């Protein structure tokens, strides 16, 4: 519990300071037209999640069904790489979607759209870096920071309202 609490506190603190110096004003609904970039980014995000979903399902059930239960380390590594991108995306989706929708809708639609595309880029690289420590942090940590920045920004804007 303590290592997770420590890392979350430090990273939220850093993103909170970044949010404090990069955002002004309180909560304000975005105009629908201002959400264009965010909406497109969100569609691309959902597309990437479907790619991971279909990659896992087809890789397990259609392309390699006889190897799914193999004890061969190469097979286990292959199937872990099919599973983890999809599962990691599902684990992060509720946090990202909540933060991105609130941030883009109430704080900064334009930057919310840009951050969504950046988040998608880091998500898309996950299969290439999965299992490669320390490279995997290139995909995961920036996504945590984006979520934390957006959450901190929403909270700060709420406090200013």
C-alpha cells in the first residue's frame, strides 16, 4: 500500500503544480464546436481499443487456437502480448475517459483534444514495449501523468469556481 500511495501522491503533486501554473479560471462548459478535436481524438482512442480487442480475440481464437494452452515460453510471451494491451487499456479506460471528458468539457477543450491524441499515441505503443522493462514506462507513465494532470486541472478549476 505505501509504495503505491507514495508514487500516486508524488505524481499527483507534480501534475497538480503543473495544472496550477497552466490553467486559469473556473469551470466553464465548452462550446460544442470547440470539442471537435477532442471528439475526433476520442473516436481514434476507441478505434485503438478495438484494434487491441480484435488483436487479442483473433490471435487467441482464430489464428492460434491450438497454441493457447501451450507451456512453451515463446507461446506464453506471445499470448501475454495479445492480452496485456487489451487488458491494460480496459484498466485505464474508466480513469482516462472520466478525466478527459471532464477536462475537455469543463476546463480546456482544445488542450483536451491534444492530450487525447497524445494519450492515444502512448496507448498505441504499448504492444511494442510490453514486457520490456524499463521501456514499458515509456507507454504507461505518460498516460498516468496525462490523467493526473486533467484530474488536477478539473479540481483546481472547480475550486476557483
